[in-house]
């Protein structure tokens, strides 16, 4: 708790009013796009660290049991029943032209936040939410010919590590995913 809030510890009403005022200011900054930080969900695929806008992901789940789809592209892991709904699973590593998800105990599925497209993206590890400042923004560090380039919105650099911002919504709406079955 900051020093000026500590002084309000014995006056709960003024403490709540001050917290409410600060929260309202942060919300208006975020709505105007002038907030001091950008927040996204960080994850790893192979050696690549990425972050996706927090609104792109509805939930993070352990990899469910998958049923393969005959004649589908190799990166289409299959479909799964998740709480009574059919979810299409995409192996982000194979889609990106690399090795598939390692499938170890850290593997997770990022469930797309969309009612129209029930899709999940299999990744090697989820590292939680990360906040980045404008000072950390940098051009995305992409290799020539990177097949994921059309879905990368930009990047950040923190402590020498490059974080690419991947739009799962752009990826889900791509022609590539629409042609998964042929």
C-alpha cells in the first residue's frame, strides 16, 4: 500500500473513496488508450516468447483429450469436448512452422474469446499476465519468412527478451485456419 493510502488506514470510508477515485482514473486512461501500461497474456511456444492481448483469451485450460480430424492439416490437432462444447484445437508450434507443442505438464490451451469461433491454441507454457510500458515497445523481432508475421501486431523488449504480440483473433479469422481440412 502506498504511503498516502497507509495514512487512511484508520478511516475506511476515505480509503475506499480514494481507491475508487484511482480506479476510475485508471479506467478512463484505459478507455482513452492513454494508460501507462499494456497488458497481455504471456506464453511460450518452443523458444519463442509471445504475448496476446488479454481480451483474446477467454480461459486457459490443460490440454483436453483430442479426436483427430481425418485429412486435416498436421497443425490441426483435432477437436475436443470441453464442458459440452466442441472446441477446435490448433497446435501453434506446428502452425508456425516449427516443432509441435512438447505436450509436457506445462502445456496449455488458450481458448479464444469468441462466440462465433470455438477454437483453442495449444502452447508449451503459459507465463501469466504481463504489463508493458510504452518505453518497452519495439518492432517485432521476426525472422525472414516467418509464417506468423501476418498475425503479429508488434513487440516489446524487456530485460533483453523479445516479446512478440500475437493476435489470436486475426489468426482465427485467417484463410489458413479456414482451410485446415484440405
